[in-house]
C-alpha cells in the first residue's frame, strides 16, 4: 500500500550518534558552537551553494610575484650555498624544477630580512599538494611561508643530504598582502546566518556560530580562474563519501587571509590549476573560509585521486609541533559536520585504493605525507566524537546545500509522495504532490518557516509547481549527456550573435546578448523547448544564461592549425581536453539551427564560418589537464562570417 503524501518527517528520530571513542572528556563548548555553525550553514543553503560570480570588490586586488632563475654556474655549484635578494618583501616562497629530474631533490633554504641574520634551515621537497597536473610537467614544492623575508640562501641536496644538480631550478616569491587582513574581517558582513549582517559578539559565546568568510571577503581575485579560452578548471561534482583533513603548514602567527591568497595564487597561477585546491579552510580563530569555487560536492585538488568523492578541509597553520586551538577545532567540527551530515562520523568504508578508510580521515591516511601534523592527526578521534553530538544537537529539517537551478530528487523513504503547496509552510493549500523518487527543478528558495526551509519546485513532465519542504530533497545533478553531446565544463565559443536567456525557452527574458567570438563553458543542459536544444553556459566574465546550442561551437571542433609542441606529437586529438572522453564524429557543419518560425536573419549560417582553417598563430600549452589554444585571429575570423546582430532565439 502506497503511503500518503506528506510534508514533514514525523517518524521517531534516529539513535544518537555519539559513542565517546576518543577517551577524552567531551568539550560541550565546542559541541554547542559547532552545532550552531552547522545550523547556520544549513539556514544559508550551504557555503558557496549557488554557483554565481563573486561579489564585486571595490577594486582589483593585486598579488605580486617574481620568478628567480639561478645561473648555470649556481646550478652546477654542487654543495655551495647561494644567495639572492627579492625586489620586495615576500610572504611565501615556492620552488620547482624540470619534471624529468625526478623527486629526489631537497632545496634547503634559509630566509632573512636584511641579508645578515638568517632563519633556521627549511627543507623544501617535491609535493604538488595533490592537485591538478602542473604546468609544463614541472615538479613543485609546497609553499614556504615567511613574515616578510627579502633574501633567500639555498643549496640543493637529496634526502640523505648529499649535494646534487637540479636542472631547471626556479624560485617564485609571492606578496599577497594587498587584500583584507584578519582585522578587516571583524567589520565584514558574514554569511554564517544567511544573507544579512549579524551583531558581532565575543568569540567565546557558544550560541554564535563560526563566521563564514566568502571568497570575495578573503580577497579571491576571480580573474585567476580564467584564461583566454574560458574557465581553466570548471567545477565538476561527485557525492562526498569522505572528509580529508589537512593543515596548510603555514606559520601559526601569519595573517590567515594573506596565507590563503598566497596558496590560491600558487595553485591557480603559478601551477596553473585555475583555483585553490582545498574545498574549505578553517582559521585558528574558528572562521570557516570558502575554498574551491563551485559549492557543495565540487571536486577539489588536495589529495590526488582521493579528491574525487571527498571534501578537503585545510586547517590554516602548522600543527606538527603545536596544538590546535579550541576555536579552530570548533570551526573544523562545524564544517566537517556540515559536509558529512549524511555520513556516520565513526564509520569506515573502502575508498578507491584505501580499504576501510575512516569517513573522517586525514591527508596522511591516503598519501605519503606528514599532513595534517602530529597534533591535528592525534585530534582526529576527538573530532569524530565532537562531530557526532554536534549533529545530534542539530536534528532539524533545515536541509541546506540546495539552490535555484539545482535538480533534486524526492526521497520520502516510505514510497509516499511529497505535498506541493501554494506557499511555504504547512498552513498553505496543497496544490499537488511529487512522487517519491522523481526529479524536479528548484526555481526559488530557500524561504524559512518554523518547520524548516522551503523551496519552489517545478516538474515540467507533470505540470506540478509549488512549494515543498526541503527535508525530503536530495541534490541530483543532471548526469553528463551521452558522447556526441556537450558535457559540463566544455569550453565553447559563440559562432553567431545570440540572446542569453534566463531560462531554456524563447519566452524567458533576455539577460544579455553575446557577440560572436565570446568564450564560455557549459554549466547545464540540454533542455528541449521551442524546437531548440538549450544549454546553460557561463562566460569568462561570470555572465550565465541559456542559449540554443546551434549558435555556439565547442572549441575543440575549431580546425585551427597548431605548431608541434613538446606535449603534442600528433595533430589528431581524439578527445575533448575538458571532458577527457571522445566527443563523437559530429562536425560543426552538421549542426544547423532551424528555430520554430523560420530564420530571423538575412542569411543562413555557412559551415565555413566555423570550420575553415584560420591563418592565425596558435600557441599550445598543457596545464591543469587542459589543452590551451590561444589564437588572436579566431574571433575576427568568426565575426567576418557571422550573421547580422539582430538578436537570436
């Protein structure tokens, strides 16, 4: 017998999670503050849950960096110490060398502010932070952070301390101080309770959740995510089954936003990943910082293949020899509980090559590293103990992590449908129901009532539209289209002027018009309406909307002559550089746009507009797993054969 449709789960609550496995006394102050943090994140709909352009900053923040390349004599000077001076004080130092050298080198480094007094010796060894493939197949070290050093003394050895020659050795020093500092964040509007400001109270008040610091608030320059062809590392998604805890190995006294901007610049620009690798970061003061762009379940770059299906949380600081402050533990517990709210904090399960891996685990459990430091690693059993009662405190229908534009699946658990109401709240009229296990699109929300968060859903196949409780909704991203269609993240170029609409239909409002040659990437689709196949796209400037697919072309379909390079031995590329799989045999000339009602232009598009070889200079590099093609004449070539700009679709 099928259960009746309902709004709220009235079944008995689940058994308490807390089992006290660490042997440490339960810190109720941390539990209460972490539980408040989870509730606040849920009420806000998640951290970065809506994939939108970053908040406009008052001005563009400038992160300075310079590269120092040792002379041949210095490289060959085995066993000698060498000194170089920076052009300005720097706060982070990285090293790299040719990939074919291997991973044996250790760069021993000392820093100085005056060239006379030197710090202790630091050892910089190969480790690309477990993220994306690096530019030029170079081998990188993690950043060494400083407090304004201006001189570097170094020599090159192996792990046993024996001197050696390191071909292609380079240093990069970074000054990311131009941006918000910790003290600047005190007056900033946080998103820990949604979209409005909150009155600041003492950090020790357990009722107040840890602050959520957005990318815009910590000073992320969103230009770092884009190259001339579009977004370098478009978000892709995988349901999280594990939380992997890291430390950033930055000085515990360093300004936290400056440290995060340095890491972001090193990952996104120097190594050319296009973004920071951590999903979230936590400061020693307990603040939670938004990391990788894309929101819930976005795949980061923090532990090689184990980043797929996990969330990487970077605890800002170095906890190899220092204890983790209670405030940082509270923030770490809050974000871990939020990310793993549907997981058992004490469970273990197989994860890729790691059998019986704890759901809440650490970097050293999946990769050969000392991260997250001995003190934080030893805190993991207590962190599991704290996450469990924080979730027990929460037991709430305030489901979060859902945003307009998401596809969701209804899951009531007993086969009953979900009531659809005319307005948020159980007091509103029932206008229909959505079957258990079926899918719908989120059109609006969340709106909060005393029974939880409510979202407006639309189910086109049944004509059902209205408000439902969030309690029985699970985000269910649209699966990738079959080979030959256009997957999420595919870089594209507008082949003829096209209207960008707010929804996939000709009746939706026009948000902007994209000119021929505009670069963008695919966010969602396809959707069929009005005789068109529609995709949601986003431009390099952060503008998104829905155009029909016949007005743009995948970049990989443009037949542009490319000179040979060290990464390309054949002119035949079998797969898309963004999707990593074959794209089928469809050619640009096989896609003809025939809208309902005929052509709204003076002539039909010619196949030669988008498939002819272009006499332009192309430069090909490989970074972040993407083939980057820069062709100055491409937009002009397309524009020369484009249709008149009268507005399309």
